[in-house]
């Protein structure tokens, strides 16, 4: 008698897991997520932008056409160039009902003030609190830099001026005979001095300092391209930044360029993670691991670190927020200690324990378990302790049986696990057959008689008995220890011989087995010619 018995003793199906679980804090719902700071991220839904904290909670609803990067502690909520609101790093939101507009070249606070205009194209400066400390209005207004801003008078002769934060004019000195200016830049460090480029009414360009004195003459202006922000003189070409600072000076004589500064990227740079690693597989999907241990399988279209414990993740075209929960083990499946008897396939089940955080609803959990040849033996557990479906070992001759598991919580797929269970194989059916059988009259067919004994400790399920693929008896049930006799006729070719040796395949197919043909007994039989 052969039987299969297995001891399953509290096995973990993964390497020792770090105390770390990753799950959704906000499921994918956004078309884009962009980090803005250590606390905030831009989120887009239905083409409109809002702001969420790193947990994914919306603090500014998705209703704005544009949300700028933070500058001087504030970002702007815009519809094109119309200012609809101001949001601070501290999380304070101020909205505006009156129509206000910003310049698309510099939509940000600088030194605590923002250049804004009304519907009548009158420019002034506003604080984050919505107050206006400068009562003058202007034709144009550049950002404050080093306490001074370049503006153009509204009304009067329309001259460009430099003003301080109280609206006082920083006037030109006496060495300027022509004080009407058709252009004025913001102040910049040029050759070690704080200067601004001004162009007088005769198109002569000069660098001036804070005191209003001429510092350096640049010659007559030939052209100014507003799109490229390039001004051309006879000897020089000057490039300006978006906020009207002098960026560089190119000498036409010796073909050299002197760069005074480069415009900085105002976009926030996300942190570089020290504990987690993002990797892309050959199919373009991203996974998350820690110290070489896979935490989430390749499945994401893109991943962006927001902090050490918060990740923006794109899955199937939508973005959500992942949370790294320190101190909680990654999910794993264990097997309770249990002795399982393989006398018949219907006897084999195992009891498993699924370890996931307590706050995960079980209706979101999908667990699939396969045996070593890909037969699924379990799907969708009803609870954290579950019993497998009936199944039969794919290869009872092996000393170990392997199971493979796949866990999904909602839309997240966790790494597959493999468990190797020690096994001992004992066959439940014992088949006896005479080694020599006589041919029937005519010597074209032979009779075969054999017995099958159930050496298991329990009754069998309904069995079908086959010999060489032909059904001999259907619906046989073997009681414990019972022996049944069977006979059949076989086609056997003796050719010109008096005896031949053939292999006979006797198979018991029991109801409930995972695959037919597992109870297979080969017998070698000598068939002798019938001389009667």
C-alpha cells in the first residue's frame, strides 16, 4: 500500500520581511501628480489642477488651469493669467473674486510682492495677504530685486523708472542730461557692481548704479527683440532674463560672451530615497524594493518619490499615492501545522494564515495559490485564515511539494511566494496480476485477470479502472482494506512466436483527483499461445 503524508509546519513563504508595508493611501484617480515641496503636490483631474498633501488629501480642489511652483513661500492659482488664489507653504489659501492678472513671464512673489494688473491694464504690487502697499499704478511692472523694481509710468510722459517698496522713485543722477527712459532693466550684479541697464530718449544705453550715476556706456541701441529678450548695440548684444535682469553681454569685437548669471529652475526637486529603490523591468513596468527585497512587483507605469514614506505611483494611466508604513510587515502567507493524509485525493487540503494589516478590508484581497505544475488550488480567501481547495500533488515521487502564491490588495500586486513542503509518498492502491496469461482461442486476444487492493485507511471516491486506455469497470468504490477482482480481454499479436512479453498499463482514476492517470501501475505480462 502506498500513501502520501505531509507535515506542514508553520512555514513562511518569503525571506524574512522587513518591518515595512506599502499600500495605497489614495487610490489612482489623477491624470498627473507633481511634487511641489516637502509637504505638497500638484494633482490634475479632468484637465484641472489642485493641491494635495503627501498623504493624497486634496486641500485645494482641482478647478484651476495652472498652479505655479512655490516662490518665496507661495504659489499662484491661475486661469491663464488671471489670478484666482494664492496658496502658502504653510497651507493657507486666499482666493480672489475681483479680476486680477499677472505677467506670464514672472508669475511669482519676489521679495514679498507680486506684480498684478486690473482690467484697465493698471499695474501695481500686492502682498500675499491681498493688500497693496504702493498706491501708484503703472503701465508695466517688473519684480522687485534687491529692493528695487523697474516700472513704466502710467500717464505723464510714460518714462521708465526704478522704485523702492514704498513707491519712492530712485532717480537718475545729474550726469544724465536726458532723464526720459524708454527702457529700464532690473538691477543685476555686473562686473562686481549692482547696476541696471537704461535706455534714454536718444536710444543711448547705459549701466546705472543705485545712486543714479552712469557706470558704463554701451552705445546706441539698434534693435530690441522682446521675444528673445535680446538688445543689440554697435559693440554689444545684451540678453535679459524673464524678470528683466541682464544675463549676459556679448562683445561683437572679440566675439566673447560674459555671463553674469543663469536663470534658475524654480521647479521643486523631489528627494533621493535612501531606503527604497525603483527599478524598471524589460516590459517598461516599475517595481519597488528595499535592500534587494522586492516589496511591490513590477506593475507601475511611473513612480515619483515624494518623501521617504510617500510615493506617487501611476497605474493603468492614473496616479495615486502610496504610503510606506514603517513597523508593519510586508504581506506574507503562512501554513498552520497539520498532518495531511494522501490516501485519496479528497483527503488533501491545507490551512493557511494570511498576514496583512488589520485595516485592510478582506473584500479587497485576492490570493491565488498554484501547485508546481500550474494547477490553481485556491482563489480569493474569505478571511485571514483559510482552507485550500482539494488537490493532488503533481509529482508524488518528489520529496518536496512546492506551492506558488500571488497576492493582490485592490489594484496592488505583491511579490509571489514559493513554499517547499517536505513530503513522503506512499501509494494507496496495490495491483496484483499473474505474470503469465494464456491467449484465448484463435490466439488473437488474451484474457487478463488482476486484483486491486485499497491499502488506505479510508474508503475511496468513485473510481474508473482502465487497462491500456480502455475502460474495464466504471464507478467502483473501494472500502478500506478491500480487494476487488477484474478481468478483461486484450488484443495481443503473437506473430509467429509461442509467447510474447508485453507491458500492461493498469490505471485507477479516482473522482476528485486534480489530474487523471495519477494512480498508474505498469505490469509486465508474458502471453502464451493457446494450442487447444
